[in-house]
């Protein structure tokens, strides 16, 4: 889209079909907070976490998160984990339903936490298994070797937990229209000799990318100093967008939605981040229906046929009615 924008004369007004109805006039800024832990070799004499995995992309709350454990007395490790499982699930059940599976796989133990997937911009619609896996491994009572995975589990436990509003980071705030800041750890992967843990950040009006980056970095660096943890921080943070597109084109979109669905039609915000930010006078018109879980970037993406039919009806009417307006505002 940036290439297209640089090569093309854009229309003065734009409608983007990449969010939800009735009409989106404000978007949170999307960010990726990555913390890197240098690889630490283990000797195999002590049980160690040797692999972890979460989402396939940073902007998705995953359905499952996994860890592999090897070394030491695996029978004792498995027994300790099994003994801790039920109590941990019961302790965290109020925050959302999830399961923990523990299985022996040759010379390793596989631990899988299954939660509920969601779009990264709407963590409240899912149950994130990534921090729950870390918290379980931290609290189970197994003395894991102090490698990059052990340090990552401490980081996830101490600075995230099951919350997604920046509570433990002490960076939470909210805007009356756009809602709260959210920050959810999602992606775990090994790259270039380091373990990367990435969190999806969605910031509303009320702060700036620079201010938020500085506050988060200060909190993480303070934690690193306190726990004697070596790490690197990379935080790419997009800005929020809020517009006031009064006029005939907005009224037309709202009327189309209200007349077609019989539902209340008024401008709304979204936690998502779309190409509307890159276009002059752009607002989103669909395609997600209000009151339903947003199914994009979920473990199984889908759209109901009835909603797709409504999309086609409303998009067609939008092209005709907006195309015949004498003026947009």
C-alpha cells in the first residue's frame, strides 16, 4: 500500500473494507514488542526447556502453546508437572478456560497448553496459552536449567501473566472512545542465536509511540537489572488514528448499514490497524458484524454465508449511492 500510495494519485476520499461495521472512524496503533534472550547452552544433566512455540504470527492470539523439556530425570519431571497441573488450572480458571497436556515423547517431555485463539487486536475474545504455559512451567516446582527459555518464562510470568491491559508492565491506560491499550505475548521463535518473544501492542489515543516505547523499555530494563537477565528490546510501534468524517458519505454508509440490518448505526472505533491510516479521509466499512467474535487471524478463519450475503448487498449499494453523491461532505 505504501508503494501504491507513492506511485498513484489517491482519491480525496477513501473507503476501506478491512475492519467492521457500521463505520470505523478511529483505529488503535499496532505495534510489535520483541525481547531477545541470547542462547545459553545446557549440559543435559539438568532438566531444561529446549523449545517453545506460540502463534504463527505476532498479530494472532494462538490456540495452543507448546514446550519441550529434555535432560535430567524426566520421570521425576513428568511426575512433578502432573502433580501441579490440576491446581494450576483451578487457580487460573476464572481468567478463561484452558487445558494442559503432558506427554512423554522419546527422550523429551512435551507440554501443550490449549486456550482459545483470537485476533491480536481483541485479546479479550480469546484465552492466550502463551503466558499460561510460561506461568505453569515457572510455578510447577521443576528446577529448570537457566537457559534462554527459562529466562523467557520468567519474563512472561513477571511482566504479563494472564492480563492483557499492560497491568504488570505498568503502562495501561484507556481512551473513552477507543478503549484500552492491550499488549499480548504471542510469537516465540529462535533466530540468529537468540530466542525472540514478541508481544502484539495496540495503543489508543492518549499517548504517543515514542512515549509508550520509552515507558515499556524502562520497565523491561528495570526487570532485567533486577533479575540479572541479559536481553535486547526492539519495539516497532504504529500510531493511532482518529477522524471526524462528517458529511454525506458517512451518513450514507450508516444509513445503508442501518436499513439493511435493522441495527443501530453510528461511528465506532476498532482495535485493529488497517490501510485507512495511509489514505486521505479513509474510514472502514465492514466486513465484520458487530456483536460477533472477530474470526480473522484465528486458528480457523471463517465467515458466515449469511454475513457474506449482507456484505455483497451493502457493498453494492455503497458503490451506487456513494458514486451518485453530489458531494462527499
